[in-house]
C-alpha cells in the first residue's frame, strides 16, 4: 500500500478566501486604503495640481496634435524659410520652411510616447527582478543585483549613448522602439533596487508569514501581498522617472542618436537649429521650452505624489 | 581599515572589468567595418585585408579582447581612424578642458546649491522660504542643460556680446607655460591666458553649474534634515547653544558623510553633463570628442573616451567609499 505523503496546509488558495466562517466582528465601515488616503492628500497640494494640469494638457495636445497643429509638421515651404514669428507662423519657420508651432505640437507625441513607454518597459522588467532578488535572496539575489550594479556603474546618459550607438538610430517606428529600449535598459536597475529594498522588509512581516503557514504559493504571496505593499514608492518613482526619460530622449535626439527625422522631435529640432542661432535665435527657444515645461510637469506631479503617498520620503 | 580598503578595491576591479567589457563588445557589434570607415568605399579588397590585419581585427575575438584590456591598462587605445594619431594623445589634450569645466561647474553648483539646501532645510516650517526654494530646485531639475546653454548664449553672447560664442580659450597655452616655467618669467602672458580661459569658461560653467545646483540643493537639504533631527542636535540645543553654533559646529560637520555621497554622485552627473555642455558651447573636451567620434564612426576614439569616463566615475566612487571611513569613524565594515 502506498504511503500517503504528509501534507502541510490542507487549504488551497481558493479555499482560504472563503474558508473562515467564524463570527468575526464586521468593521462598521470599510476603511480607506492608504492609496485613497494619499490621493486625497494629493488633491490639497497646489504644486501637484499644477503638475497634473500640465500633464493632462500635454496628453491632450499629443492626442489631438493633428487637429491642433495649424500645418503639417513635415511639409516644407521653400518660399518661406526662416520666417520670423507672424500670424501665419506663430513660432516662425525653420530652414526648410516648416512651421515651428506645428513641429512643437507634434513633438509632444514622440516625447510622451517614449517617456511613458520606456518607463513602463523598465517597470515590467525591473519590478519582477527586484521582487525575486529580494524575496529569495542568496545566489539569485547576488547575481541579479551584480548585473544591476554593473548597469548603474555607468551614468545613465553615457550608457544610453553607448546603447544607441550599438542599436544605430533609425527613422520610423523601429527607431522609436530602439530609443525606448535603450532608455528602458538604463532605467531597469532603479526599479529593481527600489523593489528589492521594499521586499526585504515586507517579507519579514507577519502577514507574509501567515500566508506561508497557510501554504500559499510564492507567486501568489509576491503579487497579492508583497507587491501592493511596495506600490507607493513605485508609483512615485515611475512618475519622476517619466520626467527623466523625457530628458534622456531629448538629450539623445539632441546628440543625433535618438528620434530621427522626419518624425518631429524637440531634441532634434534644437540640434538642427542651433547652427542658425546667430541669425535666427528664436528657433532654438520653443523646442527647449517644450522640453522644460513637460519635464517640469511630471516633476511637479511626482513630487506632489511623493509628499502625498509616502510622507517618510519627504 | 586596510582590510576594508582592500575589499573595496577588490569589488571595484570586476566592476571596471565588466564596464570595459561592455564598452569593448558594444564597439564590436557596431555595424560597419572600421577599415571601410577609414579608407572609404573605393578601397580595394587587398587594401582592406591589409588594414584589417594591421588593426588586428582578423584575430579571434577573445584575443582582441585580452589585448584591448591589456593595452587599456597601459593607456593605449590605438589610433584614431580619422586622423591617425594615438587616441591617448587626444585624451590627454582634451582632459584638462573637461576637468576645468567640471571644477568650475562644481564651484557654481556648491555656491548656489549647498546654501539653498541648508537654508531650505532649516526653514522647512516656514512655507514662505521653503516653498520657493523647493520650486527653484524643481525648475533646475527640469531644465535641460543644453537648452539653458542656448539661452545663455543667446542673451550673453549674441545680444550683449559679453562672452565668446565658441571655443575653450587658451588652456593649452596656460598649461604649456606652467610646464616650461614661463609662469614666473612672463606672469603677464600667463595671466592673460588664464583670463582668456575663464572668459570662455564662464557661460558653460554657469549652465552646467546651475542645472547641477538643483540636485545639490536637494541632496544637501535632505542631508541637513537627517542631521538636524539627530539626538546630539537636541542635546546641543538643550545645553543652550546659540542656534548658529548648533548649525555650524554640530550639524555641518556631521553632514560630511552625506556630503561625500553627493560628491560621488556629482562627478558622475557632471561628467556626463560635459558631453552636452561642450557640444552646445562648441568647447574642446572629452565629451565633445566622444560626440564627434560617434558622429564620424571613429570607434577607437569613442571607445577611449567612454573607457576614460567610466574609469573616472568608478574610481571616484571607490575613493568616496574609502573616505567614508576617514570622515566617520563610527562606520564599521565587515
């Protein structure tokens, strides 16, 4: 007769959620989650609201760029090159006679697209790595964190430059994906480290021990109990990270290693127009102003989020 | 202590090795044959084969790798593909320009950032002071250094005509005078060269310094906050010390440890900042050299510049780590 293996927890995960049928004093009112409390605090912060307004405006501009831009951002008009700001061209035209206002408006798209998607990509790679490193420790931890340290040994701009030289910048969607990938790689260690640190303290908490005692499987513990509890710093870092990513994208494009023409990009426009700075200085003003306002918006928003979600970080 | 220093050096070595390996392999996977880049599309097959052999590119990758590491240790990065001169020569000529820029920017950043950070921390309960200062820091953080540079150029070079538009000044001349001893025989010429350098340096240093000041002010604000909430500060206050004595005698000295961390971070940020600053101001330097080398597909030159950047940053962090032990005897090391 086969001996039945001794089993520890007899409850499966599905049963745990429904099992306790003891008379438990029901809370009079469902208490607010820390996240909701944080968002409530966020509403009271003036600077954060300014940030939110800027970000919402920018997203609107990016979505409706085709409607908002008075002209095509890439149609050149050889008869009106280097036109000074006028009613027809509120921000003037560049060396190919392209309308600067339309270019700045369309530039919002690539800037936000690369900024947000690179951070999300970094998040989806960095967070699991950080969780695994922190939760399991030992050799896995050492291996993951050594690789992360190696990436961090390079300053982000330098590594982004090296990566883009390797990837060779190209135009179009593939080119945009390359830029996004390069910035994401550079940013992965930030999230891995952040999450690892949080997980290290969370995994010692009683509720994780309770889960273990109930025989809950590791992935369930990680995603259901550990991850939600390190969400606040992740959200803050993500928002501020978008600001950094947008600056990195602009920097790469400014060096000619990021977004390539014909896609309108603020960094590239600055690079292209700096040669004409002596006679046509105004051309260099607006793409830079756009970068500045965008980054400022995300920084204000992220700063307000930090104050609201995690008072300890203040 | 010695044990700790050794341990840190031992950790830094694989780090350096890893970073250099990344640079090496990054340069190898680049599309385009360096020989074609050097000799043009019209080169004959024999000439190309000859060139490949001369550059040692026909050897196995592993051999090339070890050779690269060994020669890098000896500060030999090969020759520039475009001009043919040794890369190390470019680096040693460009390095002083970058060093001067980083130092000047550091002075600006420290003079602006540290007082703002401390002032803001000490007055954190007064929103009329703390609030505008934090906004200033955010503005600085959001300002791309190349755009600030362009703005400064437009206002101070083009409109007011106070500073030169391009160039790095007669730094080579000044260095040559120091080497030859002409500093003492012709002090007037030397001072003229220094003045020229400073004249060219002012705008780039301001641009880079101001963007860095934002980071510095934030870091020193949080460093000060951390120190000021310690028990010994309360003790000093309880003893009836004047507030100024508390800040300068007790708090500031204990800020040394966080300050060191700032310096380590600072060098990394500042060095990469020079890439952009030098490009905008058309200043000679390692950063501009790197950008130009990438644009011209001059891989040995780019490889040399990146290696130097990485080595400097890792070394600075190593030194900073060691200085912790000197500054704060309480720090214990396993």
